[in-house]
């Protein structure tokens, strides 16, 4: 029976040693993973501080400039639109006045021409009866 226990204990010892090595390997991988994670987090924070934050500030400044320019363009557009509308209203008013003035003058001229025609016709009509 002793021979049987010694033959059985050697594989058990080998399995125990391998299990300890596996446990140490898993613990080492966990520690290595944590250290890698810690370094990556620090590197990302440093990268954000050195690279991304200045770019964000520049982008925010550019967006603020664009916003102010857009507001000014909008105000100027409203002013131009108002000026054009006022000019068009004045042109329409002037056109209506000119049309009314020309209509009055043409009506007077037509009246004079009709009067002259009536006189000429009445003179021609009297001469043909005489």
C-alpha cells in the first residue's frame, strides 16, 4: 500500500505546484492589468490636459466669434431689409404720383385736342353747308 500512496502523491504534488504557479500567474496578471490601467488613465488625463484642452479652448473661441459674427450679420440683414422695403414703398408712392400727374396732363391735352377737333369739325361742317 505504501507503494501505491507514493505513486499517487507525486502527481498530486505536481498538480499542487502547478496550481500555485497558476494562482501566482493570475495574481501577477491582475496586478499587471491594474498597473497598465493606471498608466493609461494617467496618460489619457495628461494627453487631455496638454492636447485636448487647448484645442477645446480654441474651438470655443472660434464658436464665440462665429456666434457674434452671425448676430451682426443678422442685424445688418434686418437693417438692409428694412431699408429696401422703405425704398420700394417710396418708389411705389412716387410711381403712383407720377402716374396720376401724367394722367392729369394727358387728360387735359386730350381735352384740348378734342376741343380743337370739335372747332375744326364745326367750321368744316359750316363751310360745306354754305
